[in-house]
C-alpha cells in the first residue's frame, strides 16, 4: 500500500512540474507582461527597470525555479487586466465553480445511475429505448447549445429561472455560497442542468453496459441457482460490482466538470473561474491563465489520486496483485 501511494505521489509531482513548465512558457511566448503593465509609451529605461523588478532579466532556469516556488505557495503575481493579486481573484471565483460542479455531479449521479440500471434490467422496453435516445442527444448536442435552448425555453418563454448570474450569496468566512439562499438555488438550476447533461448520459450508458456485463457473470448464475430473489441479485450483487468502474469514471468526471465549466459559465455569465479564464484569454492576462492551468491540473491530480486509492481499497484484486509483486 505504501509503495502504491509513493508511486502515485511521484507521478503527481511529475505531472505538476510539467504543467507548471507549460504555464511558465506562457510568460515567455504569449505577450510581454512589462509592456502590458507600462503601456506602449514606456521608455527603454522604464522597461529595463520593470524587467529587473519582475526578475525577467535573470536566466531562464532561475526564473522557472522562482515560478515553481511561488506557485507552490499559491502566488502567481498580479493580474495584468484587473491589477489585483491572482490568488485573491482565484479564491473569489473558486467557490462558484466548485458549487456548480458539485451540484451538476450530484444531478448526474442521482439521475444517471437509476436510468442506467433501468435500461439494463428492462432493455428492449419503450422506456428503455427512450432513455437511450435521450442519452444519444445528451452526448451529441454541444454544451453551449443546450444552455442556449434551456435559456430560451425556461427563461425567455416560461420565465421560470433567471438566465444569468449567481443570485444571492452568503459569506462563510472567505467562502461565498449560494446554496443557503432560495435565490442562489434558483440561479444555479439551469447552469447545473446544462453542465450535468453530458455527464448524466455518460454515466447512464456506462452503468447500463457494466450492468449487462455483470449480469452475464458466473457468480450471478450461481446466485440465481441458490434461489436468491431478483432484487437481491440485481441490487445486492450486480449493482455493487457495477459501481466500481463507475466510481472511477465519476471521480475523474468531477475534475472534468470543474475544468470544462468554462462554456457553461460563459453562457450563463456565472462568476466562476471559467469566466475569469475566458476574460484572461481575451486580454492576454498571462498570470491568471497560468494560475488557472496549474489549479486545474492540481484538481485533476488530487482527484485521480483519491480515486486510485478508493479503487485500490474497493477492488481486492489490486491488493493481491500488489502483494504478489505484479
């Protein structure tokens, strides 16, 4: 177990250093932060002094080392567009993105797993075919189109939900949440549904495929021969083993929800990190872009590590293989 964790930690460090290097290269090849700070009318002396103040006159290796040290402390400098510390901007926007991703993930799990189980146990029925058709639409339609259609129907024509913003939020220390207010829930419904649809259909199809495969396994046949009820077989044996790979995919998809909420946040003007990143790309705000890339990579690495550990704990075959030196 310890060797397994050490290997994963080493891999995580390598990934983070690689992402940090890519982020650092943005400073070298995407725009000039000195010109962005001083403007086009800056004199050569002002440019030289600013480059020295920012450490840009030092060797490449030294600059990268300073970048790594600062990034490890969560410091990425000052936003070129907003003139504020990047760490503060990220801290202000992160709660909105995380809440949106968590609500979308819960929706996808709560709806997708039962739909997948039903489609597997009742395959060939009309309802099952409807579920599969819906899943094809969910996988095929782009996220921005789903968001626009939801706004058109539920905001413009029916007027049930607001089309933009986060609504009323409550401050819990430095954390801001809209999940403690009615207006906050009212605002999060449409963006969360938009973000959840693709994940929901993916989970549904995965659960259906895994459930069908498990139901053909020998131990299910033995369970039937022992006279167990269909309910005990389906939910006590089949579903339990079906959820092992689903747990892995769901964990990784949570990272994907956080990373790829950019489109949803842009469509609904949700004040999260995705919208901040889009604005940073538009204005070539390199410190914000670099911080976003490093944070998303860290989220993926942490989630992947947690999922690996859970998978290691749930599946005894991995523990046996590790103990045997495989």
